[in-house]
């Protein structure tokens, strides 16, 4: 298995030349690096003008490993080859290293670079990446891998301290300035020495307590930003965050979630990169389909919820986390479900979670430390058997399931107060649906136990404890009460309302099968109109193509044959021949699972255009030889032959199209709301723009 590491950008507030002088002092050996026993120069060369200097060393390492493992391997030391390329003119140092010992069993490669900060020429950036491919190691592969990763993480963490140690040593020797390299022909006397900046803490070029998040998703994360806005992470956790973020940049351009949210998914999966990526992709698709990103702007909370939903935000706890108060015992859950429906309550809870994310960002800036979750106080006084009404419990379980999947690691602490005797029954019903890590954050108090030691005062300042819990703070949370039965909806009204809420999305889903593509017909009456699309590959790999036909296809037919399932329709008649009855106007695009694709096509002729998504199997598949549903029923029994997409398309008149997908804002596109900037690349021999 190949282990990979990618560091954030570490910024030193010192000029490049001074950093390099400090770095070079660690050779041939350094007391600050105990495992670095010695280094020998293998080769050394310089360019004629002295601008480039290349030196190759053989380094001896005494790795902290069990004596038994060293005896089995038959070595005392490990040897690495390191090649340093210093370009004084470009002010860069590139370091390449690989292991010489056991290279046939384990391959370790590392690349480091020191470069000038892009926004401040007196600062220096450091980046590091590495990979380790463990093939075999005398049957101790797992042990050797853990030792290597632990040793590597420790050396990464200590790297900054070592550079700063030698910077202080240079300063004590009176070396506070080293001039930039100048070509020999134009060499002049160096300018007067500049003092070393007094601040040694690396940071962002424009950092301040109220600094905003990176303006562009293409920005690289630096170490100070991570510590300031996301919290303390060990080197391997930093690497997981950066690698997942890089993957999102490649597949979800223009629609990156915030770094705090990416980190929540990594934490919820114990920094298992693959599991976090899968869960995050599912959430991004869910958010996009239901336009959750805009819920706070579009959700109109019914007056009935204002009056009878006994919950609301209330100051913050001692850790600076936003505090939510829920008086569940005073709330008529049955009445709310009967009067509003399950979907309406779900949307309200989602809006609360979205508001919580926003408040966490505000408190991060307010308190000057990372705050990524909120606290919740649930008052159960008044809870009784009417709260165990079966449809109400069903609605609660569904809400818990949706929140658990899409808002992991957002709950910092849950204080359950005044739990009555009926509470164990409710807890037995709901606890299996709550993640184990989340359950550990629950603190349950019966009666007035919350007023004693270990209760509310340990977590919430006395001036913020609500008056109904014995505190002095006025709390604006509604008191709840019974919902009048005259407000109840009939079963038919409730079903219609929930159907409207559930289907209130501009995106559609479709299944794509091996031998049964999904096709969408678009009729164009005016040439130079623009067909736009935005789709996510939810499952499997597909090939996306666009065809044109002067002939009117038969009405789209939905396939409902046994074993197919899902929404799937075809437009192209099986008797048609590619190149005669219809032609391809866009080069086929292979789209992988998890990718998000946006693009447009400027039509050259009126007629009928067909957007096609087909199963990607082998390059031999082509549009002219596509078999149809009744030809491939046997193969459809295999689940791996099914793909799923979520898509949105619209046609813009040429006058409304301004050359980029951002113009979709004029027609209320979900994509344009998700992204303020989209990277576009024009495809050759066609007028299409595709972003992915």
C-alpha cells in the first residue's frame, strides 16, 4: 500500500537567503536531529556564473526501531540519498531524497522546496511531499510502516524548530542580512545590512484576527491558517486535509465546501481519506440537489413554528461555542407533525444546522480561536408518553439520520436536563441511530442534578444560564404549548405539502445502465442558442455526448423493464445510423464517479439536440453500436452495470449568454448560485465550454 504525505505551506518571515544559510548548517550533522548520524558528499557542481549549485549527499540515519527488528533486517543504520538544487537567481531550493537501504522492499521518495513568498519577497515558503510504498519487509510490513510514519511525522513537526534555531545562531554571530545573488558581470557592492524581522512566527502575508477565509479555492493552505481557523492538527492530519481538498479542486471546481466542513468529515472518519471522501461526495450531491447552501436565504419559517417550536440560539458556552436551547418537554411534537408535516420540520432543523455553521465562523473570528461546533441544552421537563407518538418518533429518527450523515462533528456537547422516568424509553428508541462518537458528547441529568457540581455551571457562564433553569439570563426561546387541532392538516393536505417540499429542486436524477443510456431531448428553434448543463456522477463512470438530428425523434420512452428501476429514457431510435440520421456535435467526455461537470454548447443549426449519458465500460463502445434495453436484460442483473447521475439543463438565448457559466444566474441556475467563479476551458473544433 502506498502512503502519501503533503504538507501545508509553512511561511518563514525571513528572506530566502537567510533561510538557506540556516538550512545548510544542519550538515554534515546536527545535534538537533538525533537520528541524523552523518552525511557524506557524493557529488557537487555549480554553473559557470555560480547561480546554480547542485550537491548530492549520502545520509546515515539511526531510526528509532526495536532492536529485534534491526537484527532481523541485518542493519544498524539506514541510508538515504539526498539531492539539493539551489538556484540563487530564481531564489529556489529543491530537495529530492530517496532511500538506498531496502529499496527493493520499500520505496520512500520525498520532495521539499523553499521558495520566495508570492506576496512578500522578504518571506520564504516551505512545502513538502512524500510517498512510501511498502512491498515487503520480512513479514513485519505493518510494524515497519507504523514506525516509518511515526518517525516521519516527528521529523516534520521538528523541522520548523530546527530552522529557527539556526536563524538565532546566525543572529548571535551578527549575520542578519545576506544579499540576493547578482550575476558577476553586474555585481555591485552589497547594500547596508537589513535587520532580521523581530517576529519569528510564520503566518499569512495579510493575516489579522479578522482575516477572511482564502478568497480562491486554488489557494494553498498554510500552516498558520490551519492553526488559526481549523485548530491544531498533527502532520498526517494536515496531509489528509490538503489531499482531500486537492481532490475536490480537481473534481468540484467552483463548488468547494469550506475547509472547516471538509475537516469535519475527516474527523468523523478518523482521518480515513477514502471514507471521508465518499461521505463528503454524497453530502455535496445532497446539498446541491436540495439547494441546502441557500436554505438560510430561501427558507420562510412558518408562523406556527415561531409560536410553538420551543428552540432557539442563546449566547455561547464557556468554550465560545454557539449555544442552542431546546425545550423538548414543552413542545407538542404530535401537533407540529400534524400541522406542518415531517418535511417542513426537517427543513427547519436543517436551517438550524446551517445557522449553527455560520455562528461557528463568527465565533472563530470573535474569540480568535477555532470553533467548529456548537453546544446544545435540551430541557426535558414535561416529557411524557404523548411525546412517544409513533409518527413523531419516526420523524425524529429521520431528522437524526439526515443530520448525522450531513453534519458530522458539529455537535460539541449535548446537555440533557431534567430527564423524567419516560426518558429511558425514548433513549432506547433513538440511541441506535446516533453515531458512537456523538453519543460520547451526551451528558444526562435527572431532576435537579444539573445544578450541582459537574452541571451547567461547569460548561456555561452563570450570566448565560436561562431563567427557567435557575439562571438570570432572559431567554427568548418560545415556551411551546399545544398546537390547536384546528391547525391540523388533513392526510391529503399533508401529503401534498410534503410532496411539494420533497420535489422542490431544479435537479433531476437518472439511472444509466450498461446498454441503456439516459438521453435528454432539447429542441432548438434559433441557431446560436446555448445549451447549458450541470451534472454530478453519483455512482459509476459514464460517457457524456451531444448529438444533433434534423429528424424529429420519437417521443422519449421511459424503460420500466424488470430489474431496471430508476428514471431512464432513450431518444435515439435503434434504427438510426450515426453520420446519416444524427451526428455527434461534442467530443465524448469520460466522467468519473464523484466528478461534477458543467459546460455549454453554442448551437450552429436549429433542430433536435440529444444529451446522452451512457455507461463507460471499454473504449470500444460507440454511439453507433449502442445496444438497447431489450438486448441487454441479462447483463443488467449485475449491480456494477448501473450508474447514477444528477443533472440540470437549460437553454439560453444567445443574447443572454455572456460566454461563461456564471451567466446562468440570469435564469436562477443552482450551479451559478453555488459558484462565483468557474474555471473554463474551450474545447477544440467545437464551441463548448466545460468545467470540471
